[in-house]
C-alpha cells in the first residue's frame, strides 16, 4: 500500500510547533539559566568569603593563643604589669573563647593576690556568659562558688552546683563535695548522704576526696560497710 502524501498544512504546523518549543527553551534559559549562573557565582563568592573568614578566625585565634600563653608566663615570673593590660584587652575583643579564658586567668591572678571579690566577679562573668563554651562556664561556676562559699547561703550553693554534682560529670568531685557540705551547713545531712556515698565509691576521683566524702558520710550516719572503702583520715 502506497504511503499517503503528507499534508502540507500538518507539516507547517509541526514546524511552527517545533519553533515554538525552541523559542520557549531559549526564553527559559534566558530567565532561569542566567539565574542559575548568578546563583552559582553567589555560592562561590559565599564559599570564598567563608574560607577567608575562617582563615582570619584561625589566624586571630592563633595570635590570641600565643598572647595568652605569653601573658600567663609573665604572671608566673611576677611580670604582671606587662601581662594584665594584654589580658584586659583580650577580655573585650578576644576571638571566640579567648575573652573568657583571659577573664579566668585574671581571676586566678586576683585570687593569688588575695582579692577574692574581684576573682569571684570575674568567675561569675564567665559563668554567666552564654556566648562562651559550656565547659568553660562550668569551670568558672565551680571556681566562683569555691571562692565565695563562706559568704553564700547553702541553698544558693546547691542551686548553682546541683546540675554538676552528678556522677559522670567532669566536675562531680568538686561540685558534689561542695553541695554535700552545703547540705550539712544547712542542717540537712540526709540530703548529703546519696552524694557522699557516690563520691566515696567513685574510683575516678582522688583518694583524698573519696576519703573526705567517706568521713562526712559516716558523720551523717552512713554505715561504713555501705561505702565499700576504708575511711582513713585524709592526708
């Protein structure tokens, strides 16, 4: 059977349709292809900017670390006159956690010089700074409470350190002992017992701290067999 000759009108319509599709694709490329290129350029520019910022941050951190180390060394040899201005400046504009570290060093320096109120204020400033890493804030909180323990109400000590006075926490030993003593000070030795037993049994803690905890536990009425260690006087 012979093929039927193509209708000239159909051929014309197909050509028009193909031309229309090519025109649409060209328009889409003009609209969205350009946008895609622009988006890619922006993404690359953003990446370059981020890499530059990271490099600057790393460089600033390296310089701050060197300055902090130098200041600590100067304090150790009694050259505080040169170290303290550097540390004071770092508390204001030190990159990342270095502002907090500088405060901690200044607090230690103040404490060594007998200025407990200044030391406690600096520790508190670090502990309350939400922009700093939590481990640094926890360390500052413990130090602030240790410095101000005698002037603090027992309930305040417990409120500040209770989150840290749990087995497994890095500050369990120091925080747990302070919380237990605060309970004693508040006339509530029963609340101190569970903490003291946990402290006495924690083999990761120092022998002297475990012994002190055992002695306090026994004073609170805990049977020595419950502690599982010999409660000898701390050396």
